[in-house]
C-alpha cells in the first residue's frame, strides 16, 4: 500500500510540474489517504504484536 502511495505522490509531483493542478491535487489526496490507511494498519499490527508478546511471556 505504501508503494501505491509513493506512486501517486510521484504522479502528483510530475503533474504539478507540468501545470495540471487538478490532477496533481487529486493524486496528492489519494497518496495522503493511502499513507494514512497504511499507518493505521501498521499501528494496529504493532499493538497486536505487543499484546501477543506479553501473552507469551
């Protein structure tokens, strides 16, 4: 998912460079949303891993 966020970020940068502000804003929003989702999933798995580690000990 982070790979897709990075791809949309690069598309946003390229579109902004060439003056396509609408495309640039849309892809930047998509990249931001995908990064947010990936961050939330990471935090959930981090909490689950910590809880599982305490259960083993």
